[in-house]
């Protein structure tokens, strides 16, 4: 790379994955399968970052006399990484497929939610153990840059199912992570709503200056090239996630500033010129057309409130609410701009003139009052939530209310009430 591009800074990172997708692992599946949780998608299971290791006498670089019984996995991984990565000349560590966020990042259930019931009594301990993974890792590996893949779900779904306190993790700058990129889930199961909705929840706040945008060009593990085999040679998953923007405290619009390609090579290690020649013009056009002003519809997302909530009703609201927005996007709802509630409270109401704001039921009086101010200044406001919550909460007068227990198409109907006509072409 340096020979071809001498002025370019080139970094090489190493991956640790939660499952067997990237490497056969004697450590995960023979010596220490106690750290693997059962999984619906793979009988071997996935690494639970909050697990503790059983003692052994096997020599490791950081533990030459073996692992002491009860050692936290985060401590072990940090200690090993601090030795391995410099020895091998790696520049950073990539935590893949949701490591540190969920023991099964593809599952809509978890330790807090079994698919029917939420268990808020498990939340405090589960949340603390998730955060401890990051804290313990950084105690042993304080300086190696970390990048993360995240899960396929949203901030609210990850918290209400697995107790992932993303706002806490983001807020501790010493943990030094970047925000996860958009999930490749759209290519895998055609769920563009989940990809876009989930990405907006994770970039509503940023733990660093990196705002990632990823394109799924080739798959080096499963034999397919999404450009041809999933997208049929159309740039849908270039332009849609590239149009996502966030609004800062000062009301400025931010769009993606880093590009990830997954991956440049095929399953056979080839680098097809055709894919590059066909896709690069779309990537360049997407960059040229990155958002430079606030979109007509804006999602006010309560990242901090969601990941500091503790009641069963709050867990249910965030799970159903994020799922509702996912369904709305899949139904054609034009949503690509997001602001966290904390940023929203600092912004001038003037930036929302001639726009429609979409918000879950406000969790604080401050947000409710700010929405009231928008309505009084002529801004359209749509609030969604469960029927029982809508009936029992005092909500801003004049807002359009939509049940999150219904179809996402109801959000389209609500938008038409604010003067928007939605038309679809084949």
C-alpha cells in the first residue's frame, strides 16, 4: 500500500469475532466454551462478553501460568490484546458482530426480554456487567484504538433486550470507541428499515468525531457479492444510508465522514474490476449529495433516556417504538435525519420551521415543553407510543398521536395530515 500510495496513512487492524464465522477457535469452542451462550443461528453459540472464564493451566502470552478461575473475559481479552497487537504490528482492534453489546446480536430477545415478558429486575446487574466489559478491557489495554461493528438492532432494542447502556459507553471518553457503522442487514434479509433505523439511533450521539458509512460490496465468508447477488446491480444501499444525517447541539447538520467497504475482496480473494468500476461512481455521487441541511422530517431520539430507563413500561415503549419506526421506514416513511433529545433541547426552534418532527412520548418535562414550543410556532409534531401510554400521559396539545402498536403505515397517514403527499413508483 505504501508503495502504491506513499502519501496515504495505512492502518492494519485485527478482528475478534463472537462466533465461528471467521476462524475455527479451539479457545472458544473447546477449552472455554463456558463463555459461549446458546444461539438460535449457530449451535456453537456466541461469545458473551460479560462471561467469566474457568481456570486452566494453558500458557497464554498475558497469563503464562494459565487463566485464574473466575477471570472476567474483558480482562483476559484486554491483557492478551495489549501483548498480541503490538507484537504482530497491528494498529487497532475491531470487535466484530456485536462483541461487547450483545451475546446474540441477531436475536430480538435477550437476558431482559424473552419474546413475551420484560424482566426489569435483571436490568441493573446486566447493564453493569455489559459496561464492565469495556471498563475491564480498557484497564488492561488502554491505548490500542478500538473500532466496533455493533449489532443489527437499535439502541432501544439492545437496551430493552440485553441491557446495553450505549449512552454510558459513549459518555466515557476513556473507553475510546467509535460509533458502529450501519448494519449490512439490508443485504442479508432485505430489512432496510432495520438498517436505517438502527444506524440513526447509534449516531444520534457520537463518542468520537467518526460518523461511519459502510457499503456491503463483497462477502468474503458467504460466497456472494451483494452488488450483484443482493442488490441486483442497483445502488439502493449506497444512497439510502448515505442520506442519513444527525443534527448537533448548535443545529448544524452532520453527515458521514468515514467510508467502510465490506469487503474489497470476494470469497475467493479476487478484486473484480467490474464491481469497483460500477460502484465507485455511485459512492462519489452519494458523497457529493451528502445532506447539507435538515431533512423535511426529523426523528427526536431519546438515547440517554432510553439507556438509563429502568421500568417495565419504559422497556416496552422503547422496544415497540423502535420496531414501529423500522416498520414505518420499510413502508416508505421518508426518515433520514435524527437528533438526540439532549441536542434537541439546545437547538433553536427556528431550524425546524417547515419541517415535521417525529418523537416517541416524551420522557422528560423539558422535551415535552420544547415540543409544545414547536407546535405553537407552527411546526408539525407527530408523537408515537403505546395506546395505554398515550391515554395516561399529558402530551403536547396539538401533536398528532400515533399508536406504536399498529402498522408503520399509520405514520405515513399522519404525515399526510401535515401536508405531505407520499407517492411511490415501482
